[in-house]
């Protein structure tokens, strides 16, 4: 059962499920977005360094730009979720693949292929649908325009991280990915800390939220992800991870009653579907 194909697929599905709970839990804390981002990453860094031996090896300055891109993604995504709907935050961050494709020719020396152009157009269509919608400010999403802008920015930084990790993989740097994830959480903690202090009033519920986000939603989820990815084909893994953007708005709706506008849902559906189809086409090649 240790190397069972079913076990590895369940690990991937569980990782995506844990990732998808972030939006609802972010909004459950009475702490500020900066405090949630900082303290979540502190807990996550401790858990990752303790649980994954590879995360403790090979720290070099060469991984710093990638770790910083990941740190920016972590902080921006939390701030976006506190300002706009979870659906907008996760779907707008999901524009990351389009930036990776556009940067690949000069950054990774990977040409843009014909089917990539169709994928870029589909992502653009999804973003266009987002632009047609309008979210009213509510308790769980007090500033949708700013939150949407931060979510888009998190897509850019996430793309930079993905491109960096792909470059690391080409260099055959061993456990560099684990090390970069751990370093990124350390950097996110330090970057957000000045804006997170002073803490003021924080109750037991806030402590539970931070511990869950750091140890489970990041720590355990990344452990499941790394264990499952090495034994599951890329297309299947990517498809299973689309559970995150699909379920993220659902949890927030169930817990907080937050309803994204119809255009946002339509745009997100277009982008998620395009990502799955594009990955399937690449796997066939």
C-alpha cells in the first residue's frame, strides 16, 4: 500500500482539498491580512523545516529570487482574499500560466506553440468575463477593486515562482524545490511582520486559524503534494489540483455566505477548463 497508485492520487486530492480551504479560513480570523500572512508563514516554515529533510539542505543565494517570488505570492494572496471574494482571488491568481507562457521564450528558451496561443486567448477571454462583472463591497470583501488588483499581482509573482522552479529542475539541484518553499515562507513572515505589529487583541480562535493555515493548509498540504507528484502523471496531477479553484469559492459560500458575481464564476470556469484542456494536449504530445 506504501507505493499504491490509489494512495498517491488520494494524497494529491487531499492536498488540493486543503489548499482550497484557504479562502474561507482567511476570512474567519479577526486579525489583519498582514498578520494572517506573516504568522501563517512562520508556522508553515517551522512545519516544513521539521517535517521535510530536503527543506533543510542546500540553502544558497541563487534560490533567493524564486523564494522571494513565492513569498510575494503568499502575502498578496492573503491580502487579496481579505479584500475581495475568494472566487475572484483564486481565479485571478490562476492567470499565472499565461505569464509563464509569455515569458518562456526569453526566460526558459521554450517557444510558444500554436496550441499555446489558443490557451492564451482562452485565459484572456476568462479575464474579459471578470471585467464585465461588478462586486459590491460586503463584510467579507470590503474592497473588491483593490483585492482584484492584488490577486492579479499574485498571479504574476506565482508565475515567476513556477518559472524559477522549472529552471531549478533543469539544473538538477536536488531538493531545491523543498528548500525554496521553506525559504519563501520564512521570507513572507519577515516581509509582512512590520505591518503585522503590534498584534493587539487576538483570541483563541485566531490562534487556531493561524495554526491550521500554517501547519495543515500549507505544511501538510505540501507534504501530500510532494509525495503524490512523484508517482502521478503530470496531466492527471494538474487536473486533480484544479479541485482548489473549483472548491475555494464553495467553502467561502458555505462558511460565510459569500456569493461571487455570475461573470466571475463564468470567467473562472473558462480559465480552469482551458488549463485542464491545455495540460491534456501537452500530455498527448
